[in-house]
C-alpha cells in the first residue's frame, strides 16, 4: 500500500499512547519515512545539497543544535533515500495517494508531521487538531499536512 521509497516504522508504545490521546480509535502508530527522515513530505529539495538542506541547516541551528549535531542530522536527512522520484513535489503527491487509499480502506486517520527526532511524549503537537475531508488532500497534496498540527483525514 505504501508508495515506492516510503517506509513505515512502528512507533514506541509511549509515542503510540500520545497519538491515541489525540485519536482514540487509532490502533497502530507508525512513522512514515523517506530514507531516514520525513522532511521531504514538507520541504521539497532542489538537489541533495540544494535549498532544502540550507533550510534544514538554518532550522537545526535555530533549535540550538551544535555544529556537530547539525552535521549528524543532515547525514540522517541524506541517508537511505530512494531516488526514484526526481520531482521534489512528487513525494507530497505520493503521500496524498497513500492517504487517499488508506482513508478508503481504514477510515479516519491521524497524520502528524514533526521536525526533529524528539519523542512525542517529550514534545507534544503545537497546535489544535483539525479534520480534513479527503477531497482537501486530493485538491492540495502539497499543502494539507501542516507541521505540528494533528490532522485527521476522513472520507
């Protein structure tokens, strides 16, 4: 069901509990990744060393990470990527297709895009939860998933 290049990793039990507090009917919480991170769902990259990495570097320094930690985080960002999708917006379109398929098969589902690797129980979502119809995801595959905003997509 997942598009090529996107993988799902099971969240830890404490992280799954945080998500169940937001969406009580949830049974399984996973982290969707492209390679070893999820930032391409939000930040299109012009190239492996292009504007996307400049943006990430700026955010990582603003978050208080040291130069060494920023370098390590950028290595995670680059690591294990499937290069099958050349167009930067293609990852958002692929995610939108997955979301549509999942809504048809599993019903309302919670999505949460976060920056960094801090566990959910240490840094909870920053804004109020919203519900979006699947038509909104289809209409704007690059804009429906807002960072730190829990979003429930329903049919």
